[in-house]
């Protein structure tokens, strides 16, 4: 049985990006997935050091985004053995700059691949230098029929025995060669190091990786609850989806009216009934509200009144029907005033003041306090100026640093089209995970599933196939379980999630 993979950032030494028939092999050069190179159709591959600048993007058409992946292509006249990639796995030598982390405990290496090899195969070896001609230790061959041109395949090869033969070198690299004859291409999205509990001795050949299920919190935003609560038959579809998809927390929008300084909750009987049914499933209910205008100091009384109304609601409700937390989605940068540097400063001051005042008020009502924030709050100081993330806490403090002591949990709006990679969901949340661990704050990495004119292009999984969206959600669950400080994942939001599941 395989344990969940340890995801590592991949850097490639590619000997060729696109090799036309008869063209000599280009010299090896180092490539890191870090910047972007435009494709011939206008998309982007997130990589650095690429040559040429305009890349082929044939495989983008399979219905998945082309980010954090690299395409290697050889022509019919390419050499019988073409070194396609040299990937640094780890380098512990003094002065080494390309250490990708420790290999301790790793006994398997996994590659996520897409491609069409034709009359060729992939030859995978372990080497101890970047030299394309260095002697290698054979890990396995990946045959043409193990790959697919229209869907990603996770291929796993044994690593432990080969590592024993290179332990003294201090540096370890993976070399992938394209062997055989004829045209071929392969795309590499990520590399993973696996731990293994048991493995058959004969497993020297490539095989599909099987990820172990993980047990993290899994939250779901639910908006437009007036309509949902209006009819009891609406309850079952949501609760059934939560049961099927392992949802543990609901951020549930509170229907209410605010007038004359008083907040009046609506459909309170229905809320109690729904909360009770959710509690029977082990679901934690968070009272959700949010609007950019609430950030301004003049509107803070509305948020205070809402917390007071929720406290009264809980006081008049049995334990199963109460709310366990307040969750606010107030986004200051949505206000038009954010664009002006001077008014932005005041927005940020008001935003911090609101949350500083809310936490003790929410705690007094015996509830936890949480927020939704973008992943880039780590890059801005209190004036809204650019600031390099500083996980150590030294130097100027970011908005993120100042928010951490004010909350019990954070939903990080790390909305991206892909989970793995330097611009993926996990990479966007690393600072938040580290600070969450330090401050004792639950941090959940979130994905977006919505579509339409109000959803910014390039941040949602909803515009891709249901299979791809669900594969990425599962990948996030698996990868998040390997990162200290991450306590779960969150999905925005119920309506598109339900539709994607229906189409799956």
C-alpha cells in the first residue's frame, strides 16, 4: 500500500524543447518552473529559461490548463536515445543551490505525464551529476501504452534500491531519455516522492500510483440560503452532496435584515432545523456573511449587530441547532477606493480594526471566528505597498501577519487552475500554512468552481471538465495532507459544485 505522495517542486534540465526532424540536439540547459513563457495559441507554460520563447501547445487541447507542465518533443530523425530531462531531486553538497529537499524516507518516485510516444519509450535513471552522459542507475522503462495523449497518468517507479548505490554522491538527479525511433512527445507536470509500506519485489516496471485517502477538514461555501431554506426538500440535496463528498464544514450564509442598528435573523426555525440535520452528519456550521462595504468603519456596527443576533439565536437553540463559528468574506480590495494609495491605507486600517474588535465579541458568544482572505495578503504592508513575504516575522509586517492573531481560522482564496506547481494552490498558501502553524490558526486552502462574467479568467476549475476539476480537488486533499500548517481544503461554492458532480 502506498502512502500519500510528498510533492516537490520540479526543475528540469531540458536538452530540447521542440526538436524538428534532422535538427541536432541542443546543449543541456537548466529550466525552473517559475516564470511564464507564451505558447503559440496565447496560453502560458509556467517555466523559466525556456528556448524558444514561443512554445508548442498542442496538448493544451485535452481540456486541462497548460500551466506547470513542460512539453518535450522529438522528431523522426532524433537520436535513438535522446536525453529529454535531468531533474534535480536533492543536493546536500556544500554550496549547492538546487536542493529540492531531503530524499530521506522516499522509496518511490512518481511522475505525472501526458504524451504520445509512438515507437519510443521513456528510460528513467538515477544519476549523480547534471552530465547528460553520466553513468546511470536504471529505475525502469515507461512504455508507449502506459501513456495517454488526452489524460494525465501517474507513473511510479522504485527508488530506494537505486538510491543506495548513489548515497555517497551528495547529489541525486533523475534522467529521462526518449528511446527508440520516430516522432514522439511527452509532457511532464509534476514529480512526487513517495513512501512505501509494502511493495512487491517484482515491481521494477512502471505502474499507476494509488494515493491513500486523507482525513482533512473539507469546507463548502453556501450562498443564497433564503431560497434553500424556503423549502425543506432543498435540504436533502445539499446534505446528500456533503455526505458523498466528505464535507465537514459549511460556510452557510445567514439571511437577515439590518435596520435601525438592529439585526434580525430570518427563517430562524428553518435554520435550526437545517443545522440539526447537518450536526447529525457531523458537519460544523459556520454563520457566513460578507460584503466589501462592511470594511469601512461606518459600517462596523452592522457586523457587531449580526454577531449579537447570532449569540441570541444560539442562546435560544439546542446544542445541535446552533452555529459553531462566524465566517466573514469581507474583501477590502473590491472597493473602488482600493485603487487610490491614500484611501487604501484607510481601508486596511478599518479592515484590521473590524477584525480586531470582532474576535473577542465572537468568542464571548462561544463561537470561533474565521475569515476569507486572498493568498496575496502576505505581499502587502499596512499601507498596501508591495512587501516580500517574510515567514520569519522579522522586518515590516504584512497584512497577513497582522491578521493571524485576530482569527481562529482562515479560508485562503488560492484560486488557481492547478493545484501543483509554483503558481498552484499549494505554492500560493505556503506562507499562510507556516504562519497558521505558528499562531495556532486553522488554515484551509480553497479552490474556485464558479464561472461567468464575475469570475476572473484563469482562477477557476469550473471551466474545465468535471473529471479534471474533481481530480484537482483530490490532488489538493492529498498534497495538503503533506504540508505542515494546513488543516483542510475549501470549495467555492455549492451551486457549481453540485452541477459539476451531476455532470461527472
